């Protein structure tokens, strides 16, 4: 799941779910990170060390990806709130100073938001390219019996 | 929920972290479904576990010199069924009371009627009058098997009231199936609360607490275009937008349940945990306290892979927690910069 997907899942369903299955499709481990940070992990009794390693590596990646995007969004949100405050301050003030304040607040909000959107768009494109690259590799690993640990 | 309450909840969530590791024979990879389906899943699972736990449950009530021992003849019933309740009447000194008169009444499930919101709840509970009184006399061994019948429209919470020798008791009728409704969660709460000694007391306690949490949650939710609360009394087929039987009219899926984020997280935790026993649990507090609990199985050396999974889980969860606090900090900083 990409960072964007992880964040969407976090918002919609209330958690990030990471599932590790064997090539036959049998689910071996399932972890859910709740929005407040609590973690629930369900595992089958015959779990191997290799599966634990792979699962934890994926879980860490998801947490990092979600954190990076959340940080950017939160920073953007802070700027947006600051801009909205400046705008409302301008609207409430009569005369020329109020109008200038409103323009200033609006400008301060729009510039970082634009940069943030471009960054998000580029990150998404990069993730898609990475996923397309990794697909044939995963298939090859499965064929070579990389799961049999 | 007030702003103060929200801040308090947020602070509580951010100052503690809980990591649970569960071992289960088979796992499904699916995430929590739509909240109405999730409530249905939770209620069904809790009901099945209670029926298993309380399969041979016998209610013992004493008053004065009389003692009653009551049990249902079957482990569970379906609405519309006929059943039997076995009542054993004895005197604490003289033993079995042959010929003692026993009265049994059927008490319908409580009614949750719309009311002005009080403490968040949008409904008030009233208990309808009992129906169908049956009187019987005990045989020589002090036992009476008294029939009762359930109506087709009986909801979870229907009970049998038994009276003999000046002693009275009320037993909830165990049901084979329940939906994720308000009635079902109140029924599960009372049933788990009344459970005597059972094989897994921790499970009865979990069912009792979580059922009342979910019932309270439903009581505060506004129904789609109606009065009272969203009682969520839908069959699985109705939730899927299918007809109840072949040839019936196809119904629309009910509107989404209006859950707040906090309620959604609560439901998700309850759904994820289900009735599984937690093998290992670690609680991390902001002040640095870390408490780890292991079951007997979890403490064995054979569970070393599970230990590794749990300790790695603790590491990732604390990392995620730190990130969460960092994000909130950077949000606050960006507001003041």
C-alpha cells in the first residue's frame, strides 16, 4: 500500500492494516495500527522467523510512509489555518490596512499549499513507478521459492 | 461531544500505547467492514461465545428456606420456538419440595422509545408487562418442566420470570442468533453480567463491557430521518440490500451509520479483538512505565517467534506513536510561526 493509500485507509477505516500471506494465499500475520497508535497483531501458531522479519519490515515502511505524508499535510493545514485567520482578520478590519492584510494572508496560504500539492503529485508518481518496478521482482522471488523459509 | 471531552480523549489516547499480540488458527486478511456489518459481526460472535460458555448454566436463587434451581432445556432458541424451563424447588432443611407450585411468565424484550436526549441517550427504556402465565406443580422429586413460547417478533432480551415459594427470578432466554442491534447489545450485556462461574471469566467480562459500550454508542446516534436512536435492527441480507426470502421485494441498503471518529476507533478495536485471548500485551505510558503481560502459553519457550513478533511490534508501535506526537507538535508550531 502506498503512503497515500495508507493515509486514506487511516482516515476512512480508522487504521493501517498490513497483511502477510504465503504464496498459497493463507494469511500468516495481520497487524492493525489504530489512529491513536495502538497495535493489534494476529498471527498463526506456525509462524517462521523469516515471515516475522518480512512482516515487520513492511509494517515499518507503512508507518514511515504514513508519517511523512501526515507531516506534510499537517504542516499545510497549519499554514491554511494561519492564512484563514489572516483573511478573517482582514475582512473584519475596515479600510486599506485590512485589505492589505487579507491579500498578505491569502498569498502566504496559497504559495506553500501549491508547493505541497506538487510534492504530493510527484511522490505519488514516484511510488507508482516503484510499484511497477517491484512487481516482476516479487513474482520472480515467489517462483524461486523465496517464501519457503 | 464537547471540545473539552474531545481534548481529554485525545490526551488519554496520546499518553498511553497498547500493543496486543493474538494467536489464532486461521486469519482472514480483510479489514473491518462497514460499521453496520461490523456491529453484526461483533454481536454474532459474542452471542455464539456466550451460548458456548453458558451451555450448562443453572440459575440458583435462594430466599428464606426455599431454593430454586432453574435451567433451560435447550442451549439456545429462535423466535417462534416452544421451549421448556426446568425448575427444581427445595427446602434448605427438608430437601426436595414435591407438589410445590411454580409460576412462569414470559417477559417481552424492553422497549426503547424516543425521548429528548438525556446524557447523550436518545431513548428511554420501558419494560412491557409479562404475558402468558403458566402454573404447574412439582413432581415428587421437586422438579417441574414448564413450557413457554416465544413469539415470531420477540427481540433479544425476552426473559422468563419464575416464581415459587415466595422466591422470584428472571432469566434471559438464550437466542441462537442475534443481529447487531441495540436490543442485542443490551441482551448480551445482561447475559454476560449474570454469567456465573464459567470456563473463561475474562471473556464474559469483555463481552459485558464491550456490549454496553456499543449499546450506549447506538443510543446516541441519530437515526436516518427518524426519532429516537439508530437501533440498527437489520438482518445480514438487508444490510447487503438483498430480499429476505426468494420472491420478496429487494430492499435498499440502510444509510451509513453516523459514527464519530472516536466511536469508529472504538468499534474497530472491539471488532479486531473479537473473542480471542490476548497472548501478550504491552502497555507503554508517557511517563515511561512499561507493563508487559503474558499468558501461560505466551511465557513458554516454544513461543519465541511470537515473542520476537511482539517485541518488534512494540518497537514499530512506539515509533509510530512518536511520529504521531511529532506531527501534532509540528502542527502546533506551524500555527504559531
